[in-house]
């Protein structure tokens, strides 16, 4: 589950952290924000969801970023397979997103 080292930190290799950032197309910030906000309530009710928060960049208001944490990779994959998430990536994103980046991590506990 976790790997200790001699350096006073532990890497939580069980849980998965996802940072998903989306840059709205010019003039579509409001629509994108509404679409992303619509995903929050249902995702937070998922059994494997620990954290699911949406943030807007202070420097670039068109950039919106989810910080997510799931109990494990399987829970994250189940989340990604949900119809609402699939609909977002296949139907909403092409309309309102200029660019995006999704990265996954393991938390370092120090």
C-alpha cells in the first residue's frame, strides 16, 4: 500500500490523485464552468471518491482545474467510465475547450 524510505516521507501508492486542467475557448468560460460544476455532486457521491474540487485560475480565468483523489486506480477508472464523464469528454469538451491536460499522481506524505 505505501512505500517508506529513509527520508521521512511515505508515498501513498494506493490512492490516486488526478489534476485535470481545461482552458475554455475564448467566449465560452461560462458554459465550460457550468458543465464542469455539473459533474461535482454526482462524483462526490461515488464510493471511491475522496476529493473532487473545481478551481479557477487567478492568472487565467479561462483555466479551470479539478483536483481529484480516489481510493485507488480502479475507483478512478470507474469514475472515468461514468456516462456523465464520457459525455463531457466526447461532447462538451470539443465545443468549449481549447486545450486540456490530465495527469495522475501518488501523494507524498511527509
